[in-house]
C-alpha cells in the first residue's frame, strides 16, 4: 500500500523521555496522508487481526491485537467556530496534522516510509521542549485552546505527570481563556482531573489549575479553602495549600486514587463551619461531618462514582479527626473499639490519612505527632487482636431480641440492641452471643419501663 504513514504523539514523546525502557507501552497512534481506515484495513490483513473498529464519521480506525492498541487516522486540518468544539475537518498535510496537536512535545512524529524510515519530523521544536522540560503549544495558544479548551487541563496534567513547566505565553492564555472550560463535558474534565490526582506530585497540577482560574470553574469548593483571615491578630492557616500538602503527603505512600480523593476532601467543610471567638480563636467545629455531606454533592457534580468509592471517601472524611482525639496517654479501650467498629477494614487507610494531615513546619511538632500516632496504632493493634472488632456486627440482632421476649417491632427493641452494643464497646460484657443474651435479660425490664 503506497500511502505515507507516521507514528505520532505520546509514543514518540515517551521514547525520547526514556519512559519506554523497561516497560511495554501498548498504545501507538498512526497518521497517514490519505485514509486512516484504509491503512488500518491493510495493517489488519498483515497482522491477521480478528477485528478492526472503524469510525467513519471521524475517519479513524482502531485495532486491538495481542494487547496492542493501534489507532489510525488520516492527516487533517481543522477549523472551529467559537460556539462549538465540533470542528470542520478537511484532508491535510502532515504539517497540518501536527499543527492541530495540543503541545509541541506531542506533535513529533517518525516517518514509516522506506526512503526516510524512522526520521524524526519535529517542525515545532518538541525535542528541544522535552530537553527544557517545557509545555508549549505548536501554534498560538489562543488558537490551540479555543479549538479544544480541555487542552488547558491537559497542560496542567502533563506538567504534573512529567514535572515540566508551562511556557509563559501558554500559561497566560490558559488564564485568559479559563472560562471556556465550561463547554467541555464533565466526563472529559474529570478524566484529566483524575490523572492529575494520580500524578507523582498532584499539587503541581492543582497549583496550575488554581493559578489560571481553571479550578474556580471546575472545583470552586476547593478554591474556597484559599485565604487566611485575621481577627484581633489571630490567624488561621491557609487550608487550600494545606490540603495540597496533605495530598502530596498521601501520594508519597499510596497510589490509591480514592484515598487521594479523601485527602482532597478532608477539610472541604471548613469554610462552611469557620467561626471566630475571643475565647477559642478560629474554630471549624463539625467540618468533618459537613465535609462528608458535601463530598456526595461534589462527586455528583464532577461525575465521580456514587457507589462504594464515594462511601469510602465519605467515611474517611467523617472520621479523619477521630484518631487525633486518641493521642493522649489516657486513651481508653472503648474509644479504640468504637473507632475500629466505625472504620472497619479502612482503619489503616484512615491512619495513613491522619499522618498525611500533619503539615506543620515545626519539625519537633511533626515528630511528636508521628510518635503519638505510633502509640495509637499500637493500641489499635492490641485492642483489635483482643476483641476482634474490625468490621464488627452485634452478636444478636433485633429479630433475636423480639423472639427472646415475644416482642413486636418498636423502639424498645432498638434500645435493647443499642444497650448491648454499648456494653460490648465499653468492655462491660464479652463480644459473644451468650453474654449479649444474658445482658439483654438483665436490662430488658428497665429499658421497657423507660419506653412506656
């Protein structure tokens, strides 16, 4: 098939970054002068591929073969109206195709033609920008971002993933055009935001989004954490930068996406609960509970999952202050038991979040907090080993209580059940069905008398 073809984009970029060594990158993009669908068909025959997926409205095709994801498209040029992201697409040259790419580092290609096989085609200096660790658009950034405003978020994402800086004019255009992100679907936005969350140092991407005002348009609740108020000479810390530090701290020890989201959300309720008094200074009472409620609303708006992953994040947000209250020498076994029951199998993640939440610049204070948490974790292990309360369920339930006392459903059943649970958690009775039933017999008459 006599049709010029090129490898383009991320595969070329990652080769020069040395990111292909020791790992197998499975996605490769091909551009051809002509029909991408025809090229995919010819390649499919050579590979004996079982299936070729074609998208004729976009002129693209995809082959998944032995774990490789191969994308094919014809070189094209595009023009946009300001009101729409749907381009007018025309056939174009290879340079036309490279001009429409998002950044110079993604606009490099290798020729696959016999006469210049493997030759690097780099009309916009992408290799130099790689060496200088720079994110820059191949043409005027206003044109690039107007064509697809999501590219502004991609700039922040690549900066965070690669530890690159964004070129000055490109950064200025992002700030000037930030409002345009509003025309992008929330599915595409959250995909980029999650890639920033999962980057090695997420704060770099979030800082860029904040600096360019993009964050105001996509995640205003996080921006509301920014700022320091002062009354009568008393100030509180800037909870925005604190949150980013917590996010970076947690990212050093886990790649768990939802634990990282818990770090982002842990103080989200502070603006709504911020109060000042002469006696106590600045307080944020109840921000843990308020933050857990806000998390559901934010997840829904951003298009994040509203399933067990949301519940996991909400649980950690709601409980993140509890271990801090257990650092005193006098911490009781009952308090540990209640924390174990409430956190279940997520207790280790909760403690990881609490450690990440220590962001003081005072090294002595940090060491003291970490030592306190070491002691709490030791107590948790001891109580957990002794009482087996992780993911605990009461030894007898409401149905058994009704059968024991020939009771009908009502508040009395719940009160007996709650009294049994409290007695177990306070260490008054063992965590066994026998002890629970015996205790129920003992307290039944008094509780039912109070219920009447």
